[in-house]
C-alpha cells in the first residue's frame, strides 16, 4: 500500500521510502518502523540529493573533457575539433592542476581578463567561457557537483563595422575579372553575386546548379579540421554547412546563369578548382588576394565579398527576410544586426535630398 510521497508499507511490517537519484539513474530506499520515521529519512535523503556537492576530485580539464565527450554525438566534427583545440591550447594549460571543486567565479573572471590582455577577441574568449559554464551546468545536473561560476558574465564584444568594397573598388575588381573564365575569377564573381561563404563556394560542384530552374543549391562546405587524436595533423573535409539554415537554394540572376552556362564543366567538377579535386579555402584565399593586388584594390578578407553582396542587396531594395534566407542566416534579426547600417556614401546621398527651408 502506498502512503504519502512514494512511501510503501511492506509485507514485513516496515515502511519503505524510495527516491529516484538522477545522478546515478537508480532508486535509493530508506526504511522505518513507522511511516513518519520513513518520511523523515526520505526527506533527509532528498535534501542531500538536492544539495550540490563540493566533493569533486576531478581536475577542471578532466571535467571539460568529460563534458566534450558527452556532447560529441550532438555536434559537428568541426565543432568538436574547435572545442578540443580551445581546451588543449587555452583552458587546460591555464587552469593546469586545479581541481574543479576549487574553481571560483573570481578565477574565471581572471581567466577572461588574462586572455583578453594577450589579444584574444571578446568573441573568442566568450566562446571559451560559454564552454566552461556549459561544463559546470552539465556537471551539476549530471553529477550534482557544485556550480560556483553560474553568475560569471561573458566579456562584452565590441561591435565591428562590416568591411565592404566601395563602388570604385568593386568597379576596379570587376574590370580585372572581366572576360576571364579561370576558376578563381568565376568563384569571386559568384561570391559577390550570391553572398556564399568561402567554404560553401569551395564545395560547389557544377551539379549543384540547376540550370533549368535557375537555382544554386548550397548543401555542403569545405573545412580544414584538426584531428583531436593527432595534434600534428589536419585534413580537408567536406561537411554539412554552418547550420541547418545554411542549407539553402539561391535563385541566380539571368546574367549570372548565362555566364555559368557558357563555361559549365562536368557535373562532378568543383567550380573553383576546375577539376574533381577540392581546393581548400586557405588556398583559394591566396588566389583571391592575388586578384585584389592585380586590381590595385586594398586587401580585404574574402568574407568582405559576402558583406558587399548584402550591403548592395539592401541598397537595391531587398527586404531583410528574403536577404536573410539567401545568406543562410538563422533569422532576420541576425541580418539586421550585422548589415542594417548605412554607408557614408548612402548617408551623403540621403542628406542631399534635404530641401532648403525658405
């Protein structure tokens, strides 16, 4: 017979209280001669279970490695490699032999200050702090270890102005690229007309263009991934794009389709390599920089082509929702945060519309 909260009267006359202990995934039992005695013992057991323990013999690096292995089946291989690199290069050496139970909010705040002081960006340091805090939350939920860093705040990121090519720089770049049918020129033009990321561009094959419907299909990306099991080796791999929303179809302008149709290669050939062999983003970036130098255009990151496409699109009247889907952002709010600003050229043009008051 069940009485109270999970308390039973046994056939032997005793009262049994049972509690499911999440840390082990098993039930624990207490016994008493009366229901009141069993309830008192059960309440004590529950209180102990809900009180996080400081008794943790693991090192900070041990706990983080356990957390990462637990996450392995839920994240991309590239993300796993990135997390592993941050642990090996920054977190484990910094906290060295520190026991997890000794990690305090003050220590984590000093970690933030020290890593920022050596020149790491707020975004990079913030990513590491998120990892450490996620580990602490997991350790508390899974092992009931005390989380002493719950209230540590992330470093405040400084918003950087997106770098784009000016109208004159775009003109000089396209004059250099005009009439060229080499894979590098094709890739640069495709990037500035579609806003694809460099990894996505390097993964594009001719079969990814549906000429009948005029659509470019983005379904994969190229990355160089460091193998966590071998620190001296890395490999170029084709993986799924950055996020689910990065898998997308981009309608191509008619003039771009006509140009691509004239130079189309075999289906399995990669567009920017001109063969069935992959070219990795780092190598294609070097080719891109050579083109900028030839055009007499100041050096900018390849990602600036994506920024330029987005800025041009907004100036030409794209609505933010449509642009967000073309760029493969997780939502229109991301597009607005990154791109919804105006250039000085646009501000000047708008201000010239102001009429003199008579």
